C-alpha cells in the first residue's frame, strides 16, 4: 500500500509485473560481473514480462547496471535500508 501511495499515478505500471526483491553479492566478488550475469539470467527468465525493483537513490555500480539493462526511474517508494526513500526502477517487457 505504501508503494502505491508513494508512486501515485505511476503505480499502475507495476500491476501484473515481476518484482526483484533482493539481489546481493559477496563483497569479495566485487567487479567480477557476477551481479550483472545473475541479473541477466533472471531477466531472461521473465522475458516478455515487465519487472521492477527498488534501489537506493544514489549513483552506484548496481544502479548503473540496472539502467544499462533497460530499467528506468519510475518514482520513489517506501524507505530503503539506508532510511531514504527508495528509487523504484521499472523495465518494460522485452520480447
């Protein structure tokens, strides 16, 4: 409910979509590409469907990966783990 309220008119974009709730990697594997490969594999599994995720609203390697794979900023949702409103990113269906 908080997500719908936070996104307002953009909230309907999330209906009937897949949500990526958590993607994490071991810090020892930083800059190895494992995060990108994992996300690409998941996206291949939901091919043909829209999906979304929530991330921190800061410039980060993860956010740059999301953008490079077709995610766009949709709006801000409830608080992220850092206590700030999380950035909701949306990826339309890719056929």
